[in-house]
C-alpha cells in the first residue's frame, strides 16, 4: 500500500495533494456538521382515552401523529375514580422529559384537567368532545339535560359488581342501543358493535366526584366540538370551551370524532404542537 501511495504521489502530485487535503478536512467537517434534526426537541403528545373506550380509540390519530414525526404516548386510563385516574396520568407525565401536549377525550378531558395541574412540562391541553370541569364541578352535572346519559340510569347502563366495591357502587357499561345510537353515532354499525362489545366500564362514583384545580386556567387549550355529539351535546361543549378560553374547532361528528374524523382531530393537535414549538 505504501509503495502504491508513493507511486501515485510521484505520477500525479497535484491530484494527490487535492485528495490529501480533502481527507484531512473530512473528519472536522463531519464533527462540525451533525445530521440535521438528529436531536429534535419535539413535544411528546400524550393521548388519554375516556370512558367506555380504551387506547385503541386513538389509533387513527396516533398513526397520523407518528407519521408526522412526533413522539406519541397513549397510557391506559383506569376509569376507577377521578382523583385516582388523574393521579395515575400525572405520575405517567412525570416520567416524560421536555414539553408535553396533553389530549383528552370525553371523561379523559376531566382527567387531564386535573393531571396537568402543577406540571410545568405540560404546555398545551387539547379537549376532544371532552369534559373540561372547573374546580368543584362533577362530570355528571356537565353532561346537560339533553345528553343520552341523562335518562333513567336503568335504561342507559348495565350495572356490574366488582370486588371490594363500596356499597351501592358498580361498573357502568353502556347498553347496546345507547352505545350504538348515542355514543357511537356516525361510526359504521359493524365497527360500533365491536366497540360496544369491547368497551371498558366507568365506575359509577367516578362521575360524581369533585374535580380539583383546573389546569386550563393556566395552560393554553384547544377544543374539538363534535356538533352531532349526543353524550356531551354541542351547547355543553361550547360552554366549557368558551369558559376555558380554548381555540374551538367544530367538526360534523358525534362523540367519537377521534375515530370518524381523525384528520381534523389530528390537525387541531398539531396546531397546539406548533404553538408549543414556537414558544
């Protein structure tokens, strides 16, 4: 190899000099020019599901956010009690470094309202057909008289006992007709039936527990209003969104807009992300 290099140097002195200079400069150039966006500081987007659903309800939105290059987490919401569920999500948030955009659907909105309080990493809240309670309010009082949940409980829910339940408490499952026509209106019937069969119950007392300090009073918020929502009717959503000072986007959808309108919901979340990235 040494003989070859010497021969090249003698026969092609100018070319050899150019190559040598380039080789000497190359390591420094590599060090000085790291790959673009090698260590991006992007907000982590945390999606919190609501009652009678699970993390899979966010699948369409999750896939779109990941395709856009953002880290996404979808922790399970226990649906056991508002204080306990909020603490569970708050503990999860405490493990995430850097800015967070926190998103909640339905009952998950009440959870993020409590879970974000005091966490300075949470830079934006996004409510999707969700409860945004003030301190001392209860979810059960925010559905409004026109909600499909406001009827006779015996006609709305199936009551299922669970171990060590306080007297009078139970897991609440939505009856099939209520789920298909009220909760999942706008979802194709075959898909809605699958969702009904796999629904996760909410403990009855969780909706009757007072909310703590409202994080939306100090954190900017966005709100997706499903104009055909029968669980949290449009008027109730707009009341909560206006009170929170949220940026409002209306979509022609029922309570499960995150499933039926994933593009629109994703775009609202990205609006919040862009706000966080710009500040």
